[in-house]
C-alpha cells in the first residue's frame, strides 16, 4: 500500500524529470514540511496519511493567505504563483464540501447542541465538537466557524 508521503515523493521525481518547476518546488517544500513535522517531537517518526494531510492542508492554507497578501500588495505575479501552488496542493486533499452540505451538517449539529442544553457562547464550542469530525479535511476551520456563528445567531 502506497502512503501519501511516498506518492508525493513519486510525483516529485516525475516533476523533476518533466522539468516542471512549479510542481517540483511545491512538492519539495511540502515534503520538507512533512519531514520537519516528523522530527519535531521527542523522537523521529513516520507521519500517518491523516497527519500528512494535515500538513498539506496547512501548506495549502499558507499559499492561499500569501496569494491574498501579494494580490493586495499589487504583486500579481507572486500572487499567481502562490495561488497555483495552493491549487496544486489541493489536488492531494479530499474534495471540499459544498456550502449547502456544510450548512446542512451545521444546522443538524446546532439542533443537537441546543437539545443537549448548549446555549450562548458555549453553544459554539459544543456545535464545533459535533461538526469537526464530520467535516474533517473537507471544510476549512474558518469556513465552518463562520457557518456555525451565522446559524447560531440566526
């Protein structure tokens, strides 16, 4: 069984052979981030595919934020580059959940949390606890939180 990490390595080697600079540098940076994560604890370890996905998600988010920052600073070329890197990384992530689906899951969780007696600011945490495992990797935290806030307010 191929791990996600070995797939990234294989894709990197292919990108190098094809002289695909964008892909090879993006994958190289991502593999470096994975290795950094593997040696960050008390002892070196192999990351599970789920942990590798978390690293890729974090890297993709960094690219999106950098792209926005560059775009605001009028540095279109750098923004395009970051955006392209982010999109490339997104191909390794689970498909993102549609707004409708996310809304449906959150609405259900809001009902569950309220039924369990959660209200006011505490309800947010209760709802997030229910929602997070259901949307893991398929919707970004900020996006989820925004929907939860809106539905709780509403």
